[in-house]
């Protein structure tokens, strides 16, 4: 785009991901991987804080870690709460093990198997 012989490069904003993960080291690692692949990431260790962040901003994807004791029910509740506010919101659970899909709430279950490429491929597939 050029104005008065001054040209500007117009680039779209990167997709924004709300990343919810209960393990700080994994959260930091995933945030870095997502950022390196061009995503804007807002992350939290708390489901409660995730709900607050979601109410204040718009996200292209909500990525919820379901590893650990009690995490699947927490993730499903967060998913249902977000879907109640915005039925079109894209939501994915990310895990490193086999998860049976009891709920129809997440759009996708991304099995990353400790493989950053698998996580990024799942995110790209979901965001189109």
C-alpha cells in the first residue's frame, strides 16, 4: 500500500492462541514453539484465569492441555463455558497420550506425543 510515494507493508495480525496448561515448563515450551511458528500466544496455568482472559479478549484458538489428574473434566468444563459464550470459538485439547473423546466439546484433540511438529500441524489444520 502506497501513499504519496511512501509505501507500507500491510501484514495481517498473527492468529492469537489462548494456551491453558497446568505445567509451567511445558507451558513455556509450547508458548515458545507456537511463537516461533508465527502465532501470538497468551497463556496461563489456571483454568479460572483462562476464563477471565477469554472474557477480555478475542482468540482464534483456545488450546487446553489435558495432561494430569483431573485435567480432562476441567478442560471439558472450560470448553463448555466458552462454547456457551461463543459457539463458534475453535477449541482444542492437547495431550501426549490417548484420550477417549467422551465430550463433543473440543473441535479437535491434538496428540502431540512430545513432538512439536505434531502440535503445530494440529494447530495449522484447525485454524486452516
